[in-house]
C-alpha cells in the first residue's frame, strides 16, 4: 500500500468522524425544548445553516477524498501490476542470464576441446612432415641408386659390347679353344697356308669391325695343327677301341 493511499484513507476517516460528531451536536440541539426568544431561534437557524453548509462541504470533501482514494487504489493496483511485470521480467532476465552463462560455459568447453584437437592435429601434421622429409630423402636416395645402377649397367653393357666385339688371340701364353678351332678350320677346311693364317685373321677382324687383341705366329699355327693332329688320332683310336668292343659284344 502506497503513502498516498494511506493519507487519503486517514483524511476520509477523519472527515467521516467529524461529520458524525456534527450530526450528533445538531440532533442534541434540536432535541432541546423551545424556551428561548425569537432571536435565539434565529441564531439557532443560522447556526444550523452554517452547520449544514459545513456538513455539505465535508461531505464534498469526503467524496473528493473517496475519489482520490479510488484513484490511489487504481494507481496502487497498476503499480502492483507493474511491479509484478517488472519482477517477472527480472526473473526472465535472471533465467536468460543463467542460460547465457551455461551456454558460455559450454562454448568455453567446446573451444578447449577444439584447441586440444588442433594441438593433436598439429602434432600429427608435424609427424607427417617429418615422414614426408624422410620419404623425400629415401626417394632422392632411390633415384641416386637408380642413376648409379643405370650408369653401372651402361658401363657393364659397354664392357660387354666391347668384349663381344673383341677377338683375343691369346690369354696369357695359351691360345683359346675357339681360336684353335678357327685356325684348324682355315688350314684344314679352307686350305689356307700356315704362314697366311695370322694375316688372314687380321683381315677377317678388320672387315667385321672387330678389335684384335694379341697375335699368333706361324710357329704357333704349326703347334696348333700338330696338337690337333694328335688329338684327332687319339679320338680315332678311342673310337676304334669303342667300335671293337661293340663288335665283340655283338659276336658273343
């Protein structure tokens, strides 16, 4: 209840009490016997009119006070409603603040989680970068090994080509078997003279773009032919011996 309403009610109650007292006095005076003179009646009438006027004024004041009290009551009710609305708004604001606080806390936790995930991903990226560096080194090393292998294969192929296009007449002090067979074929099959064999080999290699390593002399050619004759005789004796053994076994 506001102070204006309390004051209005107090004033209305006081005016009502005064009105009741004035009515009581007026009733007492009217109830007294008529023993006075005419002047006394006139005075009493005038006083009655004054009291009546005063009572009317007080009644008007009472109505005014009642109106003010009613307005004050309406204002009080409106103020109470405003206070209730304000209280509800305050409660809603507090609830919104609490909800915002919870959302802020959840957001902070989410941000911390994201920061941890970012740190983990950064560590993974660092590890991946290290692995990439290692792989790059391995790739470079593999390319270097491949290049060296290609160079080595090229050298080997070149050496093989060089070796394939090289005719070596002697290995140390001995003549290879294929050269021996070639010399015997030239002399026995072709009918080339022994002294012409070294020159014939040089012309042969020159026309076929072969590199001739070493040399043989007519004496070496004669030695090769003698060794070939001995070997052929030994093979012939071996074949005869084998043939006799087979004929004996057949006769039996």
